[in-house]
C-alpha cells in the first residue's frame, strides 16, 4: 500500500488507496468517484492466553476506540483525523 501511494504521488501509477491515506493528501485526486467502492475490514489478533492481560486489553480497547472515533475518515466521509484524549 505504501509503495502504491508513492507511485501515485510520483505520477507513475493509478492506485486503489484507503481513504485515510489518500483523502487528506491534496496531491491526489479520485479518478472514478462514485463508480468504484472498495470496503475493507480490520481485524485484531492476539492469542487466547494473552486476552486477559491488562496491557493487551488496554491496547485493544484503544485501537477499537480510535477506529470508532475515526469511522468517518476510514469510510471516506471526512478528511479529518480525530484523536482520543490523553489518559
């Protein structure tokens, strides 16, 4: 994905890029807006024996909350990234 991003920036390729990467960059533009839509899912994986460790649950909860806060950015509805408050 990073290689595709840089190739598109250099004018060497068309690329299907996630909204959160391409959307905020004014050097890129949509080629087929409204005609092509790709939806992806993010998955978290950690082994079952780590599930109850506080440090693992804290990171998983933080990532989940960050993704939810930034749902509009991830879905291409916004170009603004939200930040969770510091603990």
